[in-house]
């Protein structure tokens, strides 16, 4: 169960965020409303939500998930692989001092972003991507082992982050699209398959037996509902324009 969530409001500079989506610039006012609705959806799942003010210095800083890995026993501050995002993690480090006694820090030349880390119980899958390198993953696994956890790396080709294409919904259920549907590392999970047309919906978040699903992906929504989850649909169209999904917008612990 999660009890806490940290989010950061988008700043006006979000219109200059990194993107490959080809969906145009986000509408800032609309993004703010969508962000408020996202926070309300999280509160409905029974968590306390800490809302940080926008940080205009970093256009992508609303995607807080990338700045840390939060577990029951420790927090690990990441080192983002995207040049324009380096530094976002420093303020999150300060915030996390209010929640954690054990805080570790990933160091150069290691880079890693939280979007590449998927927690499955006490095991953490770490995607090797353009943002997360081998050194970053190795440092992360070493920290995890120090606290009694395990980690393994997942090679993949087509996605920005590991969790762009795969999401763990607890109960051995894994939402997967594209190359992750038949990925040998995930063969023991019950795969809930997401079609290529709805691949954006492979990034959902489980929060206390609710699943937050992006609005507008009915096939995915129905498949998740059939697996027995309570669904909350959240419109995140403006964040999608920056390659961001539901998980990217929060740190859950
Ligand atoms: N725009 C989100 C990211 O690229 O990190």
C-alpha cells in the first residue's frame, strides 16, 4: 500500500520540455487543470499528496518520478540522463529529507531515471535506455542490495523509459505493449496486452488497488477492469505531448 505521493506542478516553461511525440506544444492552462485532477484522483486512492510548486528552471520538472527511487527502507536520488534535466533531483533530495533517514545518491558517470525502474515486491527491474546507463543501473542495484532488495537490468529498444511500455499492477499482473509482451524477462507474469494503437495506455499506475488509466483508451481500460481493478480515468493529454505518462507525474511510497 502507498501512503504518500509527491508531485510537482508544471511550470509555464513546460512548453519547452523534451519531446519526440509530434503532438504540438502543451496548453499550459489545460495542463494545470489536468494536474489538479491527477492530484484529486490520487487522493481518491487514499494517499497523502505533497504538491511542490513549479520549478521554471526545469521544463520537465513536473515529471518527478525520474528524480528518485523510493522504497520502504530507503530513497535513492537519481542522476537524470537528459542534460536539461540534470539538477531537478537536487531539490527533491531536500524534500525527501523530510520523509527518509536513509538517502543514497547515484553518481557520475552513472545516469538513471525513475521511469526506467519498475518495482515488483522486493525486486526492481531497471531498463537500460538512452537515459539510464549500465553504471547507473549497477549503482542502483548495489544500493538496493544494501537494503535487502534485488535488482536486474532489462535491455529494450523502442521506448523512452522501461515504464513507457510496461507497468506492474500487483497480483502478478503486468500491463505490456510492443516488445514487452513477449519479453523473456517477463514470461512468468500474467500479461495484460495493450495494442500498438493504445500503447500510451501501457503506462498506468496502481495505487492501493485502484488503477489510474489515461483517458481515451477504452480497450486498455476494459482489459484492466476485467482483471478486477477499480479504474480512475485521468486526462493527461498535455503531458503526453511531452512524452510523459501517468507514472512520470508522481513519486509514490
Ligand atoms: N519530457 C519528458 C522527458 O523527456 O523526460
